[in-house]
């Protein structure tokens, strides 16, 4: 899971994207305001902040650097561009792989003991 977090004046915005199942979620102050499945290299979420202004999130993967980029626009003006390097993606994948291996081996051991 890759997480992008940004603090606006009165709102805490968080975009979570799973690099395994394609689930993307946007939270404003802990409340989910957008959710979708995406299996492509880019996506977009449009929400409205508590002050009534529109906010747009662009999520994309740079093919040259393999970085995941989250661009945040408020009222069609770019506010920030947040990057997550491929080492974060690799760490997330390794963690999930280790969990799958552990679960599989535990299941096999349980079957052998019963």
C-alpha cells in the first residue's frame, strides 16, 4: 500500500493506493470520500473539500524512474506533487510476498500436524 498525505489549511488529505489489487481511496480528515479500482498507470479522483472548493488528485507512474507520483490540484491550480520512489514500492511488495509465504508454510505445517 502506497500512501500520499498532505495537510491543507484545515483538511488532512490522504490518498491510499494498493500496488497489488488496484484499490485507490481518498480520505479527508479520516473520512473516505472517493474509492475506485484502477489497474492502469494513471488515474484521477475529483472531490470537494470542506470549504466547498474542488480538489483533484492525479495518480501516475513515471515509466522512466518507476516512481509513483500524486499531483494535487485545488481549484485547477497545482498545489503539490508528491513522489514515492521505487524502493518504497519494492518494500511493500516484499512485505506482501513474505506474508504469503508465511501463510502458505503455516497452512502446510498445520495440515501435516493434523
